[in-house]
């Protein structure tokens, strides 16, 4: 994790889209002000940037400072899982194996970059673990609501912790608690959305409508992608699955029931203090089921998602349920159960982690040299951090490429102005290229937008190509175009 976060170049294509909001906060601007759109567009919430802000005030808004916050919340997420495991009375040995596995996934994935993923995951997991650890007391449920609201303002889908918990409370703890928790969350949600939209004019446009419309369009969804990624996730925790299957064999042999009560028991509608179902279901098991449904129904279909969503929503609960189940067996320290867990950790840390450690400093130094000697360039989103470093105009932050998705069905007061400003902004880039006002165009290979390729070829000549290696996006090829001499 430290090796990755210490790199002084971008690790992900759109990393700057998040750090730019911190830059604006440092300068006293509101990143969601309509006047700053679409360049300041950030498709995530503001909470992550507010956590980074104290570090940025002292040491500057650098990718490193953002990654420090990201990595801190990876540790906090693992600590939250450990708390849940210990409340479930899982032994230190098995709890350590589960936490180490989750840490290996998160510390070598997108969660370490300048993005709100680790903070959002911590808030999501804490919104479920805190009530569980406090036996669903009124105070703990109120804390859960607050955590879920902060999760929404960090990365919108992490708000799912609240509806997940509400369903569990209603179904397996107490209908009364489930209803009151749902009402409290609904009120808090409504107030938070109204206040946030009032302060941050384009927050709904950037973080809600943008994602909803992309989903509705089906442009980034694929059933084949879901199948491939679901299988890959199963492979990544195969050791825990094997240990669970082995342990389940012992469990069935003992004659003990997995759940208290019968699944065919009558549903209880009468007593409002009692749960809807008379069976007693484990919290991590139900959270895993809810997460799997959401992944199969929506999130897992998103082609921009690889394993990140799975490790955020499914992995913590899968590990929690597996080791808690295994620990109920006297045979849990049998070599046949522990060996798969150890093998899982070895494969993760030796194969997946060590194979990715390649330093690309030389490629980024070459790109830095090119950027430094030009003045006004249209650039790939991956180069936005270099533009900022050298004080060059910034056009593409990576997030503002998605401006069009925030427009349809948008009822907010700033929607019309946002659409007009965005369209005008990108049209002006095409016009600047047509008039050879850029002294260099350095864009992704084969790109046909926002500069029409025919216009580009007519007014610029191709100088060559350069590599832009990104740890989490692979090796991108960039085209360098210089303006043709005037005739």
C-alpha cells in the first residue's frame, strides 16, 4: 500500500477529477457552484475532500495527501470488520485471517487512490456494524442514520447501508425498530438532500442524475461483464469458500440447524414488537444476500466496475459469515479448514500484489517535459495533474466528460444553465482547435471527441505517440498533434 501511495504520478485516469475539488476548496470556492461547471464537475460527494482539507492546508492538495486519507480509511474499514467479528465471538485467529484478506484486496486496489471509495466503504460498513455491536439500541440506530447520510455525501451508492439494515431490522429483529429506523432515515435523507442542493447547486446533477441516467441508458451495462466479474470474485476468496464447505460438512454431520426455527414458519404480522419472520438469520449472511442482489440487479452490470464493487459490498460480509460459521465448529482449527485460508492469503499477497509493482516514473517524466514546454494544450484527462503542476489551462478532468448524462430528467433549478455551459465549453474547445489556438493537442489515441478528427487532421500534424501508464487503467497511448503552419 505504501509503495503505491508514494508514487508522485497519477495511478488512475480520472484521479484529478477528485483532487481538483480540494484545490477549489483551498481557494475558497464551492466545487459545486454552477459558475464553475463543467470544469469543476465531480461525480462524487464533498465529504472526502473535507477530510483531506486539513492536510491540504498544511502540505498542499497533492495526490499523496489524498492517498493518505484513502489508506487511513482502508485501515478503519478493516478495523470495523474486526469489531464485527469479535462481537460475533470469532476467534482472533480466524478474525485475523478475514481482516488480512480484506486488507489485501483494498490495499492493492482502487481504494488507495485519490477517490472517496475507502471513506465511503467505512461509512457503509460502520452504519451496519455499530447497531449490530450495540444490539440495535436507539442511539446506535441514530448513529447509523448519520453515517448513512455522510456515506451518501461521499459516494452515493454507499447510502445502501441504511435500507439494508432497515430490511434486516424489520424482518429479523423487530418490525417496530425497522419502521422507526426507516422513517428516521427518510426524514434525515430528505432534509440532507434539500440542504445540500441549496448549498451545492450542481450536487444532484453531478452525483445523482449523472449516475442514474448512465444506468438508464444501458450504455455501460453488460450481463457478460457481470458473469465474468462474479466468477473472478469467487476465485479471489476461494480459500474461504473451501473452508466454509468443509466446515459445513462437519456442521451437517452434527445434526445442528444452521438457522433457528424453520424457514417455512408462519410470518408474524400481529406483534409489532416482533420481527416479520420467526427464523433467526445471521446479520452478515443477510447483508451478503442483499449485496449480492444489488450487484446482480444493478451495480455488477456496470462495465466500469471490475472487482472494486464486489470488495466493497460482498467481500466483507462473505468473509464475516464464513469465518463466523466456521468458528462455531470444534473442528475450526483442523488443518483442512485452516489450510485453505492460509493458501488464500499467500495467493493474494504473493501473486496478485507483487506482480503489479512496476515503477513508471520515466514515462511520466517524459510527459512532464512535454507539458512544461507548451502553453495552451488540449489534454487527456490523465494529464490534468501535470497541467495543474505547471500552471497550464485545465480542460479535461475526466469527470466533466460525463456532463451529458446529468442533463436528462433533471428538475433542479440549475439544470438548464448546466447543460448550456457544458455544451458551450466543449464546442469552444473544438473551435479553438479549428483556429489552431492550441499549441499542442495531446489526446488519447483514436479519440474523436471533443475535437472532430477531420478538423484535427486538417489543422494539425501528428508528431508521434507517447505512453501514459496508469496502474489501474493499463498503458494508454497518447497522440501528440502540433498546429500546421499557416499558408
